[in-house]
């Protein structure tokens, strides 16, 4: 090979290989942190979580997220809460899903609850951060000391019973009007995996006075008393049986005394253990009710005993796209099938597209069972002050709202200045 040909070969190789080497040089990613969308049905201390979890980027739209964190909660039998934290992977983590649960007690402070939620998120998100490989510089501190542990219970002397007492009083006064309210309630609950027993009593008393430049001021009273009980026995993941009873008195409904009870059976299409994500429950109850009235009713009754039945269907679902709740209930007096009531209500929240969501609520009733209406007409004062129930054939309510947000996808920064 001649010297000139050798030089030409070397130059050609250099120019051919150089672009290939440059193409293999890795480019730094625009953001190395995990993108997370925080989805809470109720308040889950979102500002606190965004402040504490600085190793991820919180985004305001689920379509931008690599991990969708869905947090739901339910009350426990002891008055505490069970938070279910579902981690749903998207994009490069699609198909990587898991769920954690955080239990709190009634005596836990707000700070203890939000710290436990933050710990649950840290544990769940680390699974995604370390999936491609443990990042350099990652440090994890685990402590299971006395502060993190709850005292062991050798025996429960209350046998899972939880009791609650409440009292309230309110006073509102102006130059020509005065309003006083008193209320009290007591409750007892026993919740176990197989049994649910709840008993509650409530008393409300309200007085209003009006000075309308007349010789005699107007004074009106409204009294409500109610005692309810429920006993349920679980029969596996889909069936439950039980009984419900109620005793009440209401000046608004012209009921001096009412007592009733009904056995019931319920079937859930989905397992009860999946209650945080979806439920489809059908319930049927049949029983009897005895009423005594303050005034003679439109049907000429001062007291009566009535057989009745009720069937209801409830559907609840919560997913990444939003949530859906719907319920329909049919009740009817068996001695007169023309006396019935049909109630339907629903609530829908859907994220239709990036930054765009719609929420709607609807409820309606077909009313044909107002057996306690007094025979006498209501006075103008009773109508304006809603002191007694009025005859009505239906009730309807509808509400819809649209929301659209745009701009930066990140929502990790929290600024508490001016309390806004």
C-alpha cells in the first residue's frame, strides 16, 4: 500500500466512525424524578404529602403521571380510619400495581395520621423508583421503635364495643328574632369481621321567637327524637343477613310515636373485601311499623299498624378515571300498594381529557306514601318556617360542574402564606 493510499484510508475511517460515537453518548433526562398523580376522594393531607415527599414530582393531571396514587378511606369499628392506598403504574410502569393499608385509631392526632400516610406513600413509591435499579445515593432509614409501635392488647375488656356521647347548644339573636337549639346523641357500635351492631339515639329541640310589632310575639317549637338499631351477620364475601329497627317522634312529620322493625338480606356482586374500589349491593327488607299521630291525618287516622317492604340497589366505583355512586330505593306499604316511594340518586366525577373534568349530581323521588299528613291545612307561619311536612308528589335536584386547568403539570410546591 502506498503512503498516499494509507493516509486516505485513515482519514476516511475517522470521519465515518465519529458520528457513530456521538450518537451513543447518553443524553441526560429532562426530569429524573418519578411523576406521581395524587388522587384523594376526601381530604388526605395532600399539601403535607407534597411537602414531605420531595423525591418525586407531583403532577396535576393523571395523564402525565407514571404512578397514579388512589387513596380511599373508611371508618373502622373502633372509630378510627382505614386508609387504602392503591398504586397504579402507567407508561413504563404499566401493569405494576399494588395496594397498602394504613390503620389509625380514634385517639390518633392529625399529625400522627398524616405521618402514617406519608410513610405508606414512601414505601409504595420506592418500589417504582428501585425497579430499574437502586439509584446511587438512595438512603432508607427504617425504625420500628416504641414510637412506631402501638401497645399490645392482652385482652379487650370492652369486647369490641365503642361508645360515643355528644351534646350541643346554639343561640342566635337579633333585635326582632331569637333562635335556640339543643341537641344530644348517644351511640354504641360493635364491629368485627363477621358482625356489625350499631345502636344510636338522637334528640333535637329548636325554638324560634319573632317580634313583629304585634301585641303577642310568635313562638314556635320543633322537636325531633330518634332511636335506631342495626344487627348484621356476615355470610362470606357476598351475603349478609340482619335486622333493622327504629323508634321516632317528629313534630315536623306529625308523628307522636312510631316504632318499626324489619329483617333484611343483602347480596354484594363483588367481594366485600373490595369495598374501597367497587361495590354492587342489593338489599331487601320486610317488616311492620306502628304509628301514633299528633293530629288526625288526611286518611282519618290517629294511629295505625302497617306492613311494609323495601328493596334497594347501590353501586359504588372508584378508579383512575374518576368515581361513580348510584342508588335506587323502592319502599311500599303492603296493605295499600298505591302508597309507595321511589328514590334515585347518583354522583359522577369523570376526567374526560387532559385537564378537563366533569362532575354531576342528581336525585329524584316519586312520593306517594305521606300517610302522616294532618287533615288541617298548614298556616302561613308553618309553611314559611317549615314547621310541618307539606304534601308533595315528587322531589328533584340536579347539579353539574365543568373544570378545565392548563399550564405547568407539576404541583409539588406548597406555599401557606396568607392562609390560601
